[in-house]
């Protein structure tokens, strides 16, 4: 089992699952946008989950929030 990060927004049942490294890129981009423009983000939530690498590789394409 490996650890991945599920990214969700409040009110949305679907989420986006990615590696911790890629989830960190999302978080870093949120911080940059906020510092640059005071951007009011959607309030992303980051939750660690475990799954087999094969499960992760077979996830459907993310369609957006």
C-alpha cells in the first residue's frame, strides 16, 4: 500500500487523488495565488489515503470539481 492524497472541495462528492508530491504543487499554487492576488480559494481539503499502486494507476481521468 502507498499513501496518496485525496483533494476535495466542500459540497462536492467527487475528489482528485494524486501523489503527495503533486498535491503539494496544488497547495503551493494556492499559496502563490493568495499572496499575489488575495485570491479567495475554494477551500480545498487534503486527506491522506492508502491504496495499491495498481488501484491508483487505474483511477478514471479527473473531470474537475
